[in-house]
């Protein structure tokens, strides 16, 4: 399911499936995109930041058209203890690899991969302090 912003409308709450992973998409060319994500974060339950949220930054292949500093997005990921994925959706290979990575993350978050939890996934994806 796709939403352009949060909160989700309350009508139909009883019909909405369980949410296993939230992917916030940020277009590197749009400051509005980042502001929308920052505003929407306030509506996410704190328990989701234990491995069930990630930030997907698109448009990184056109850094000359960039309106958002990538360090601002990385700081957002650090602040919410959530991974940040960078991709260029216009390149088929990158798009497919990103989709596969997100699907694997979703499988883990939904509990379909034995022995791996969403929380352990985040700890594996975190940058070590030595880097």
C-alpha cells in the first residue's frame, strides 16, 4: 500500500492489513519530499523504529540536480535508528536490486525468515563506530 503522507485516514482502519515495514521515499531533487517525510515521522509509533522503518533516497544518479544534502538524510536515519538506502530508479539494474533488497527486508520484518528479526536486521545494517 502506498500513502503520500501520514497520518493514514482513519476510515477503513479495520480493513487495513498489518503494517510490517514503512519505507519513506525521499526524492533527492525535492526539498518538499524531505519536509513531507519529516512531518510524517511524527505519526509513526516509536516501536516501528526498531527495525521496521527505512528511508529510500531516489535520484542519486543526478547529484548535480540535488536539492537535498545527503548528510541531512543520513542524519535522519541516525536519529531514527533506521537504514538509509540510496538508489537511482531510472536504472533498471539498480531498480531491481533495490526492489529485491526491500522485499528481503519486508520478509524479515514480517517474520518470514526464521532466526532473523527486524531488530537484528537493523543492528546488521548499522554503521559501526569504527568506520
